[in-house]
């Protein structure tokens, strides 16, 4: 959530930066500031009358002490009249504060000045690329055929158990999932991240804190009886660990990593581009999250990008890093880098990670703060990244490493998988 004071003092800059995200409802900024002015006016009016109530009430005691009962009675009636005038002001103040809050949460995060203009993924900028695209034989198979050939993922039985988009991993397919999760966690821990195993359901306050609400209700699975949401990523519970806490400056940065299944409705997703593991409703992912000093957040963002890049290099997968344009960014992000891996059998790039700096957008909602060296309270900045999401990594590993004799397993993964190939 944006900070109201910043909007109040920089209205035109806020509008200009929102246009980079192609945000069309700029009138919300004006409405918000109008609500803020009315709120301040009502609060001043309320405080002024309350002060008169307090002052007059004090006089009643003094008059009673002097035996001036008639004067005291008149003051009592004056106090009663003043108190009755407070209620409609209080009622209106509650309405305006709700209108202000509702307007504020509709505004997305402001994009960094590093964000390129653009409306669609075609406007994203390739920052750099790495790895070598494999040259496959003419009879190479896409991963949805390979998983049938080697009997490692069963979509049909998964659909019977739950529904479409809930794959059932089996045999060496299940083992490959477990190997990747353990490898990714160990890699992150080796770089100074602390491992967590968070709850896979969260309450409304937690989903609100990281910006899933009120922006992404339609993409989350909702447990109506308990008012819980299935997590779309472990970023949500991880970042909320420190909600409503004041951290010590010397404890920053805080580095966290976690494995979790992720649940996404992916409403409206269909067609050839979402075949097999390209897009599913439940998948495994290992996440990295950092809470950092605001002066270091963009330095840390680059460190996290380098971390994910190094991890992809160990898997010997061809990849490219894109800086997302304003129109392709998430609601909460200030700057995002996407990682895409080349799928040789499909001849297309598949997104496997996003690394984002949210600046203070999430931490303002969660009230995660610290005291700086001057004793001033500041909001920390939050960042997160996938390290890594498994389905498309598995798809590319299967497709890019297929041979006549099976699927080669990358060297870094072999001791976790327990074999050199499937």
C-alpha cells in the first residue's frame, strides 16, 4: 500500500508513475486526497468540540464546589448538547475513513524509474542470456509425451482424484520433484537463507499484507467455512512472519527460504500454451524472501537476480533474464526481473522465476518497521523471488536432456536424485 503522506505531497508524480503501469483509474488519486481533506476537517471539528466538552466538564466541578448549582446545571446541559453533536461527526468520520482506505488499496505500487515503458510482454527488455540451446533430433518429444513414455506423471489419475491441472507424480517423477526441492533449498541455505516450512493456508490479514487481497481473490482457492486462503506462493506466509513487528536495524537483512506447494486457480487459462506442466493449479516451488534496509533494496535485488542465475547455471539450462515493462508488472511490484528457460522441444521460452522489489508497498500494509540510527521509525523494504518453480523447470529438463537412452540428469542434481538418468 502506498503511503498517504507521499501521495499528498507528490500528487502529479504519483499519477505520472502510475501511467507507466498503464493504470487507467487516475481519478482515484484525486478522490483519495478529497477523502483525506474531509477526514482532516472532520477530525479537527471533532477534536475541537471534544476539547470544549472536557473544558466545560471541568467547570462543572468547580461551580459545584462553589455552591453555584444553577450555573453548574446549565453547564451540564451545554455538555450534553456538545456530546450529542459529536455523534454525527463521528459517524461521518468512520464513513470517510473507510472510503479513504478503500481508495488507497486500489492503487498499485509505483514503478521504479528503472521500469521500461510498455503494455505487453512483447515490450519487456532482455537484460542478458546464458547457457546453450540444445540441438535435438527431429523426433524429439515435448515433455507431455516424455512423461507418458517414462510413466513419471499421471494427469488422468490426477484429474480423477481432484480435477484438471492437478498432476500426480509417480516413481522417478516423484523422486525428481523431491530431488529438485532439496537441491534448491540446500543451494539457498548455502547462500545464507534460513529455511522455514510455513502453513499452506493463510488468513485474510496475511493475504492482504502481501497484496494478494484485494487484487487477486479470483486466482486463489478460498476456504469459506474458515475464511482461509490456500497460498499461491510461500512468499505470502514468509513475509507475514514479521507483520506488526519493529525490527532492529542490525538484524537486517533478514533472508528466508521455504518450499511449499502453490495453489492457483489460473482462471481463464486454456489452449496449447498451457499443455502438460506449462500451467497447473497445484505445483511445488522454493521461494527466497528478504527484508532489507530501504537504502539497500535495489542492491539486494541485483544480488537475488544473480543468485537465481547461478542456480539456473548449475542446471545447465539455457535461460534469459527480462526486465518487465510497466504493463506486465504485478500490482505490488516496483521492479521485476523474469527468468525464462528455453524449451527445446516446444521451441519456446517458459517463465520459471520472477524476482521483485516491492519497496515499502507490502511492509506498509504489514507495519514491518525498524528504528534507524537517529531513532526514526522507517519501513523496511521487501523482496522475493522463485528459486525455483518446479513445473516448467521439470518440463525443460525433460525436453532438453532427452536422448535415445533416456533423460540425462544434470550433474548438480545427480546425488539428490540418486542416478545419472531416467
